[in-house]
């Protein structure tokens, strides 16, 4: 018996105001159930993930009026959570702990009349950071934000392998080309390498166009058995494999911080379970909080050799018409930032053939990644429109 994603629910995404994260999450679950042709009462499992807002939690079950659940949990591996939730849901279905599990992420960090950057500002008065121990040393040296830490990782890769800012820019340009075909994308205007290079520094070597969006909204998926999926409303998206990797990087001399990530272990586990290799993958939906994250993830998954991610991206392989369509909805860089639900939702859309202008030519095997923390956590899913072994 296999497992499948049978429902996808997406609220309005982006600068969406006036609804709490809990209300957004509830709306997404309702939309996912309707998409699958299920009633809320058919759900016997609910896995919840929240972002910066700290809400919702497991009280979402009461908001939805769910009763007699057999599985209920709050899950957090940061950007790796979506893939982790889906794998936990699949395992619960396979071992009989539950039959039909909703997985949902919601966040609303954006506020009216405030900049997107302020939503993740650790020094903001409402959530002033408390620096202690060795963490205080990095803060004193200027590493006070996620941007700065990812910039350090990108700089390490550049220093070791000769990766260039223009190569990172090629990822941003390719992603924006895909976004042009996504009516839900926040940014759809074409950009060039020159636009990328002219965009302001956020934390050198990362330009503004190297960095993801900030979005309000919610996305939910529903997981059930492949046998049941055949009788539901929408084409099932079959789960072939999953894996996680949590390397626990230490920023010390001799570490591989910035050079390798948990994608190496996570991807190998997921592809082994699925019975595929990188050469079999038709489409990648990768966590792209930064252009650099895409580059190093491609290397760690084995789509190119270590240190060759920049040249691979610059070759045009990732964009429309390329050999490895990647982030076909515009990703987090151009479409919307719903943590790991951004790549997962697009994978479902592509596997169902619902991509419209951005539909990839072949979607037999789709690889989905999630990345959390500062390259600390990773999840991988391998999905397909076909039942495993069919």
C-alpha cells in the first residue's frame, strides 16, 4: 500500500491582511478538503506548522470542529517542516495510526505600512533578541540576522569554488521567468542579470534579488492511502520516497559550513526509497530562501559536481526550456514564501498537470526540498503522478 497527496488548499498569498494565521490555516485546510472531495469529518489526523507569528497550534483542530482525531501534533523543523509533516503523515497512514491527515502551514508576519524586512528583524522591539554565550560573539561581529549567516555561507562557497554573483543571478533570472506564468506569484516582471547586479546589497555577497519574499497566507495538503486516493476528486500525487538530514553545522575551522548541507543525506535517503537517482528526476522544486541555497542544494543532490553549481545554473538548465526545470512556479524568490509549502504546493500543481503556461514538459519524477535554520535542517520528498512501480 502506498500513500498519496489528494488535496491542496491555498489561501490568498502575499500582502494579505485582516486574517489571523489561525484563520488562514483553517481556510487552507477547508480548501484542501474540498479539493479532494472530502468533508472535514473525514480527517482523522492534523499536523500543524506555524512561522514567525507563533500561531496556529493544535487548537486549530477546535477551530475546524474536528473530533476524534487519531493524530494531532505541532511540528517544527523550520523550512524543512512541510516535507517532514508529509512523511510523518504517510508513515501514520502506512502503519494504521490514521487514514487521512491534513498538513498545514500558516504565517502572517507582514503588517500594513511596515517593510517586509522588518518582519524578520531579530532586533525589532516586539521581539528583541537575547544574545548569550558564543552566540553573543557572532552578534558582536555583526552576524545579527539570517541574511548575514547565509551571506557567510555563500561567501565560503565563492572562496572555495570560484562561484560568482552573476551565477547566483542566473538562478534569480530563471526563477522569475517561471513566475511570469504563475498568476499567484507576487513578482512576475522579467529581470536580467544586470538588474540583479544593480539591486542593493542586503549582506554582501547577497543582493536584494538573491533573497526571498515575505508573505502572509496558508497552504495545506491532505495525505491518505493510494488505494483511497483513486476514488477521490483530484488526480493523486503519489509519494515515492522521503528523507531528512540534520548535519548540525559548527562554524569553526575545518567545518563544511557553506560547502555542504543536509540535502546530501536527505536526498540520498529519499531517492533510495523511491528507487531513483538524480538522473531520473524531471522537475525540481527546491527551497530557495536565497539563490545560493538552490545552488548548494543542486550540488548536494548530485545534479552537478561539488563546486559546479554556479556553472550549471548559468548554463540555462533551470529555466523554461532547460534540462532541469526548477522552481517552476517562481519559488520563494518570486512567487510566495510559505516555508517548505512553497516547493511542495508547486510539485502538486505540476504533478496534476495544472501548471498552465508554466507546466513542465515531463513530470514523471519530481524532487521537493525543504531547508531550515542556517542550512541546519533538510527534508526531501520524491513525488509522481504515477503509482510507485506502475
